[in-house]
C-alpha cells in the first residue's frame, strides 16, 4: 500500500511540474508575439526591470503594484509603483516612471 501511495504522489508531482512548464511556455509564446524581442521576453520572464521599460512591461514582469502614486504636471506624468508592502506606506521596492517609462527604482533593504 505504501508503494502505491508513493507512486501516486510522484505522479501528482510530475503532473504539477508538467502543467507549470506548459503554462510557462504559453506565457513565453504570448510575450514573444506581443513584443517580438527575445531579450525583452527573457527579462520579463526572469522578473527583471530596466530603465526605459514600459509601464505595461513592468506589470508583466512584477505584476500590478500593491500601491501607486501619480502626479500630473504640464509636461509629464510621474508615477511610483510600490511593491512588497512591509508596513503602513512602507515598501521594499519603489519603481519611478515618467510618461509610462521606468526612469529608476529604489530597494529598501532595511524592510
């Protein structure tokens, strides 16, 4: 009986990994169709950010921000995306955007 339970458990684990692999490949294919650039797709899939990254790409990479601030000026729109909340208005990451493009980010290592 123990051998059959172990075999069932191993089978379930294999199915879970197979599903994750297929979903990851489908996401990669969809991103490739959307952006047409292997470098950008690899960066998004590896959850990395870079200066010049579009607002939509950071959401693809890190998901929607937990909070955000927005300021609209005459010549530009400034936003801050906040990720990994640790307390009241305390976040590990703050990503600054101007006119929908990443211009920088801060990591608060003390959190």
